[in-house]
C-alpha cells in the first residue's frame, strides 16, 4: 500500500469504506481500515453492488465486526438483492426508496409509510418481500446496535448504507446522511499546543504532492489542508521549515480533470498550490507566529530494489523523475555509501509501488529502467557519532546506506541480523524514523 495513499488520511476528518456486496471485506480494505483506526478517523460504510448477486446483508455486517473488530449500525436496509433488488428502507425516516432498473438507476419518488403494514407498500412489493423486510428490521431493532454519534466519532461504530454506485442508486441518500453526520473539522497538534478551527490566524499543512497532473506543463501541485482561520487568494504565508515567505497566487480546487481557482477556503477545505519545489510533505503554512504541525507518519518499507537507468542520455530526466516521485511519497530513496555508481535503492511497503515508479518514469519522463529486487526487509536510521558509526561491523544481510537528506541508515534482511548488530553496538541507536522526526514526536 503506497505511503502516498495513506497520506490522504492525515488530512481527513472522516473516511468512507466501500465494500463489495459479493467480495466482502478485502485485504486492501483491512490495511486502510487500520490506518483509520491508528488516526482515530470515523468510518462510514457503503455496501455496493446490491443490484448484483452477493452475500446476505447480515453476513456482511458480521464480517465487518469479525474481521475489523468494528460494530455497525445500518442506516438503511436493502429490499432484496441481485435480480430481486427492489430498493432500500430508510430506518430513521421510515421511508422506502424503490429501485427502477429500467432507467439506469433513476429512482421513483420515495413512498413514505407509517409502518410496514401500510397498504400502499404492500401494493408495491410482494407479500413475501414485505414479510422478509419486516423480519430483518425487527431483528435489527432488537439485537442491533443503536445509533450513537459519540461512538461513531470515536471510530467504534460505523453507520452502514446499501446501494449501487454504478446505477447511482442509494448514493444521494448516503451523501446527504454523510453531510449531516460527519464530524466538524478537528483541532490539530503543533509544537506550541493545539490549534483549533475557530482560531483567527490562518494555518494549514501540506499532506500530498503530485507531479505532472498536467503533462503539458510538467507542473507539481502541493495539496494543503486548512486547519484554522480563513485562506485567501494572493495571501502571503510563512513556511517555518524553510523560513521563506511565499505568496499563494494560484490556489486551485481540483476534482478529476477540472480545476477551479479558489478565492477563499476555510477549515477542512483542501487547496491545491502550484509547487515549484517550495513545499514538502508535512510542511506547515501559516500567518502570524510560526508553528509546526506534528509530522505525518509513514509506514516502514518492507521491500527494496535497486533501479538502473537504461539510457545514459536520459540521466537528467531519470534523476528528476526519481526525486519528484520520492517527494510525492510513492517510494523512499536510499543510496549505497560504498557503491561505485550512485544508483537509487527504492524502498516501499509493497512491490506494486515499484511498478508504479517504472510506469510513471516511462510515461511521464520518457525513461526506461531496470529493477533488481534486493533481499532486505527492514530499514533503520542510524543515530551515532562518526567514530561509533565507523566502528560498526556490517555483517552479511546488512548494508549501510544514506537517505536523500544524507542521513545514515541501514538495511537488514531479517530480524536476526538487525538485533545482532544492535546488541553488538550499544552506543548506536537504530531508529524507525530519522532522528529529528523521533525527537519531534517525543516533544509533541
């Protein structure tokens, strides 16, 4: 799972978990769920593809609880599924929304019912379908979880909705409920305490950088999440990391391929900023007294590979591409301090990220590469004085490298060699993050 994907969660106040009606909870869903749980992000669940054959709704709710340890409360309930899918029943509004398959997801006007014995409902659905719906709803009322907004906001309970996204059925119901139920923009921790959304000073942070969003202009966009105050176009802000004042002249709102100039933004909004190397992931952007938000955590890499440029006449494009993709968080870069040639070592959570790097280098930078997997599975940043570092003996299965900032790190092919070298060198610290990041986390 790319670090670039998980960075989105650091700007989010809530998340939507999309579950396939037939496949249930998938491995990627589990990984993303744990990212949300680590960050305390509330989750809203949409169970999709009800117009196709799938699992029983109760079985899906049980799977969510068993696999994720997350209790659920259905906000609406499906009436049939697959070829027999007829619509959903809104439990709170006591309203039936009927699915019209012949109009590509267009729905008939909702029919309000006072109870399930309403003759109007029985005229629209078969007696068997009404009886099954009545039994399901009675079971949910007796044995199901009650809606509790505090538990939802704490990430202990997920509201569940059913529908079919491809036919647009149930999506509007979900979005309307999401707007009502999702939490307000949350406060954020800085090195000078908590920053709250209602504070007048403008503050935000960079959580993502994306290169080549417009291939014709080779641009880079830095995505900023507004935390407090009011953002205005052309305002001058400070980047405390670099100490530079920056005027934000071209703020944009991006949705798919559409770009709209933003004149203003408020807490919770995401603003796209043209980024000619001015910002890095985790940077704070602010007015008034400088503050720095807590760093954005990254997953430790588990797979490593060296990457070689095939055509030497594309060296500049290769270096630019690798650097920009690293800044995006697609992969982390390390370099062998003893190697004769300075070829990058890619580090990632999964091998798919390597394929993404090669594909983007080829299509966006015109660079062909050769990837050679390496046997390492762990990386640790090395914190030691020069004499202690020089005294370390690097046994087979380990290698001394440096990151893009020139900080020493070490690669290991397993726990045994990592623990052995650590025991042999008590004067050296082997850290899961760069030393300054560890120090900042402790200070926060």
